[in-house]
C-alpha cells in the first residue's frame, strides 16, 4: 500500500515539474500578473501619474489617497497627473479624494480620457482651474445624487435620510456653481436629469480648460 502512495506522490511531483497541475499553473500565472502590475504601478509612481478607471468606492479612494500622499512626500513641488475614466460611484469616497487633492501641497492636474460621470466629474474638479484637461473624444456627465433601492424604516429615519440627500445635492450644485461660474438656477436645472457633454461642450460649460491631442499639451 505504501508503494502505491509513494508512486502517486512521485507522479504528482513529476507532473508539477512539467506544469500539468492546474493549481500550480494558475498560481504561477497569478504571480506573474502581480509582478507585471507592480512594475506598472512603480512606473506610474515614478511618472507621478494616478489612474482612476473604475467605479469609485472606499477601496479606490484609499488607494488614490495613499498615492497622493506618497507622491507629495517624494516631492511636493512637482505636479501629479490624475487620469480619469470612471462612471462615478460613492459620494463620500469621491469627496474624500476631492478633499485630499485640494489639501496636499503638490499641484494636481486632472485629465479625462474616456468619461468622467457623476462623482468622476467631481474628482475632475479637484484640480485647480487651468489644470483640467480632456481628450477629444471624452464625455462628462453631471447630475444630482442617485439613490438606489427604496427608503425603509421609521418616519424619523426617512426624514434624516432625505435631509442628507438634499444636503449632498446642495453641496454638489454649489461646487459646480463655484467652479464653472454659472448661476445656481442653471446648474440646478441641468443636474435634475443626466446631463451629458462632449469635451467641447464641457469646455464651453466651464468644467474643463483645454482639450488635448497629445500629453505634451498637459502642463
């Protein structure tokens, strides 16, 4: 019986060596993928670039904020370029990124490449005026906060939630007013529904400063 187990163990070891064991192969591929991602992240760190290319949530906010602080710590005089291609996401996570962009000493440049929707457009405004760019085929979406599901709970709790939603809406409207120079009435009307803009329309609206065709134009 022992000889059977020994033979099986020997065969298994041999197959692993030849790469026939799926688990081993997957682990190797995963390790290689992680190595590639680490190399890419290192390159972006050296180039002082951050990419937000997914829905904005707490995990994305944490990673982005860590990168901002890290780059500021390395050199707070050089600009950081944040490239945005995002459908938006969590309001609190988005404003966390926005606030830190404004709080650090390093100048931050934002570049929309694809689209900046909802909270993505808020993060886009995290850079100062004159430092907001978009590629020619990009699109921008502004709207009021979206609430999923339905309200459930005691009347007092629903009132509190409704108040929070209204306060968030007001904060977003005020930010768009401040950054675009448009009237509150115009902004409030535009965000009632999804308001999509081309890069050219977003520039005319006051959301971005320049449409680029080359990274050499980002200064």
